[in-house]
């Protein structure tokens, strides 16, 4: 298969899905006529509820849901061959992920811009809401821990055994840290100019993009900050604590908007590489299909359910429903913006995932196999370098792609922190309440955004500095369980208001089966490790948590079935 043909076919399929299936979804749900004001206007508070122009909000949404997911997912799933990965990206993106993200955003708009937890509370039960929020909060804590650790490790200087700084080996990390710090400063200036000085968005965007080019040049040549990974963990913790409570116009909106141009540039570079090089996929190095069961040296891996939990963000991800219903719904200016931002954003992520498959194919031909960043950046840069006159850009593009990849870890990190803060606050609220409705008592403290943020950041950073990696293996299953529960919540809401919810039933049932099967395999594998003797606390924790997740899934599915088939919700 030629990579250019693969990309063109994939884009055509995704475009048809957006036009025809997306339009049908809008008709079924009554979305897009702009008859009612969105929560960004009716509940505007200058902090979380702030209307954003469609390009700005698209930047936030796309940067937050994409991150590193559509790159690492296909790379990890590539052991089954490129064909099942691409098929799941296309089918999953159009009929699973796009529906999931779009539905979560619409449901949140109809529930005061609150999260999927409130949708569950209003349409199923308060008990179901609390179960969901506990699970979602714990999952987000794991995301905060993991991404904080990744960012700190990416920034952290390297020291030899005697504690002496190895400046040469640390230069790349120091460069990434410098660019990231400068980027935050530019985002703040951009937000101030646009929202407080009413500078033209077009002029601000051009100046912002030029500033990004400048800071990348500066960061690659001037990077005097060399700190340890633990020091960066503390700094990152302070940053996300501030970022998650700061008004979205100061940092979140402008930073994610400007970040999106890095992502668009990454997409453009990848497309140029595929168009210019258009290599064939070598069937010896990257077969179309390797089998339903593959031994990768770490035991046998089964296509079902592993493919569907591993591709994750490239096809469907539970984290997306938290973004759609957590931050995006609070900033949506008009209902008609919902389809391009939520459904379109998911399908654009699918394009990145397909381009990643092409990068994997060429990376294997050129020897770039040292981890996800090397595979993606190396494969794309090598393709571009085959274009006449561009051979000298390979090293520069490789570095820029890695810098871009690292930048999105920080973007996803503070979005996850803000979302976790929302989850913590909503847990203590009664159905229909908002934090502003709580006037006194201990709940006033618990729904306070600063208190919720401090609790979240302290736990997340401590977990990141100790042992999150020992339970990270559960994240794929937990993330897809979130997706199944998000689909269930929106289906229950649509059913209660008499709208067509059939487009949710098959994806919901499939993701629940995938999740439970994956968790059962996890329990079996971890029990085997424990039985062999010598296991630390990791396998025990994974076993207990996996069993709890199975129980949670079953309980919420039972409540969902009762709601979907007409039983009145209980308190």
C-alpha cells in the first residue's frame, strides 16, 4: 500500500463522515440553530464560563484532546499490523469517537455547562453520578501524575553518578524547558492584548505565530536553566495549580489557541512528507495484518480487546468527554460551533493518527525505532528529507517535531488539572446545583475552587514522584471505560427527552465489553505475577483496582439499562 493513497482515502472517508453523518446527528439532536444562548453567555463569570470565538475554542479543544494520544496509540497498536489500526481509526472516529465527543458537548450545554457527572445525576441517579465522579477524578489524578512526570522528565537535567551536571546531555531538555516557559509568557501577553486591549484577532494571531518561531529559535540556542527532574515536578505543580484556577482568557484560551498552530504545523509537515516521499509500506517491515494473537516478547497480545484500548485517542477516548463537558462547553459561543469543534476536532485527530501510521512505516525503513517520539519525528522528518532541496532540514524538523510533541504534554496536563478540579467540586453538589449555590457549611469549603485545586495538585504531584507507573497499565482500560460511561450518560439523557439515542447504543455496548474483557485479562495477568512470587505492590494494586473498575462498570450499566428501558431514576 502506498502511504499517499492511504492518506487520501482516509481523509475522503473522514470528510464524508463529517458532512453526512455529522449533519444527520445535528438533525437528530436539534443542534445548530442558535436559538438559545449557551452557558458561556447565560452563566458567564469571567473565570471558567467565558465565550470564545470558534477558532480560539477549536485551538483549546483540539490541543487538549490530541496531546500525545493519537501518536502513541497507533504506535503501540502497530504490532497487529497497519490495516486493523487504520480501520479502527476510521470506523471508531466517525461512529464512536466523534459521536461520543459531540454528544458529550451537547449534553453538557443542556445541563448548564456541567460535566458528564451532572448529566448522569439528572438522568440516572445521584448514586450513579457519585460513582462516576469518583472514577473520573481518580483517572484524572493518574493523568496529572503521568503527564507531570513526563513533562518534568522532558525538562529535567541529567547528572552523573557523583551528582555532577552533564550539560551536553542535558542541552536538549533545557531547550524544551526554555521554549515551554517562553510560550507561557507569550500566551499571557496574547490573552491580555486580545481580551483587554481588543486587538484584532487576525493581527494578534500573526504576531503570536511569529513569536512562536522566535522563541523556538531562542530556546534552541539559549537555555541556561538546568534543574533536576524533582525540582521541575515542584515547579510544574505550582504552575498547574495557578493555571487551573486562573480565568481561561488569561492562559488556557490563548495558550491552547497558539498551541494549536504547532499542531496544525505538525499535521502540515507530516502531509508534506507523505505527499513528497509517498513511500510504499514495506510488508516485511510493517505487515498489513500480523494476526489476532501476537507474541511481542512480553507475552501474547490479543487484538480483541487490546487494539481498542491501545489506539485510544486516535479513535475514541473517555478523556474527550471530560474535555467536551468540562471546559469546552463553558466557552462555546454558539451552538452551531459545536459540530466543527467536537465532531470535527475528533476527525482531525483521526487524520493525525493515520499520518502516524505512515510515520511508523517509514521509521522502520530508516531505523527510527527508539520510542514513540523518535518513531513519529524520525519517520516524518526522514520523509520530508527525501524531497529535493529539503535534505538539510531533517535534523531541524526532527527537533521541532519533538519540541511540539512535548508541548502538548503540558497542554493536556493543565487541562486535566482543571477538569479534576471540576470533578471534585461537582461531587459535593446536589442535582442541579452549581458551586455558586452553596452558601455555607463544610460543603462551601469542599466546592471552593482553590481548595479543590490544592488537593488535586498535591495528590497528583506526589503520585507522579512516587509510583504512578506501577498502575499506569490500567489507564487504557480506565480511559475506555470513561468513554463507555460517557456514551451511556448521553444515551440516557436523549432517551429521557424523547430524542433518538440509537446511535449511542452499539458503541456503548461495544466499549463496555472491550473494557470489561481488558480488565479481566489484567486481573488474570497480575494474579499470575503475584503467584510467581516476588511481586511488589504494583500487581496487587492493579488487581484490586481492576476488580473495582469491573464492579463499577457493571453497576453503572445496570443503572443505565434501567434508565434506558423506562425505570424512573432514583436518588
